């Protein structure tokens, strides 16, 4: 992978509290995923359009992710923006922290 060929979508799961309450953990995961996608849109809004934040689905973040990838794919296919002519897609970069 060459630098500058992909938009980077970063996920930082280190803030999720792991505990006995599975529902709370699942909700935290949904929030973190949607916050990451929102940050992605903030970073690349110049290329993806300001209306991209409207693609966030707060109940089902997997839909948010699918919509995000579709927006990038559609933007690339249009090839109307020379600034992203070399972009191939989205690269997912999870931030993992281990320990206490």
C-alpha cells in the first residue's frame, strides 16, 4: 500500500469499558464506531461532501460503516476531483492498547 492511496478510517476501542454489563458494552461499541466514522467524515469532508454526516445510523453502526464505504466508492468512481485521483479506497486502522 502506497501512502496517499487510501483514506484512513481509525477506530480506537481503548475507551470501551469491559465489564459484566454486556448491553452497556455493546452500546459503548456502537458509540465508538459512529464517532470514528464521524471523525472520518470531518477529516475528508472536502472530498466526500459536507452532507456525509447524515449517513450516520445511530442504532446500527454497521450501516454507518457500509454507507461510509459506499460514499468513498461513489466519490472515487466520479473521478471529478483531481485531488483524490490516486485514492483507491478506505483503509481501516484499529488502535489497540493492551494492559491495564
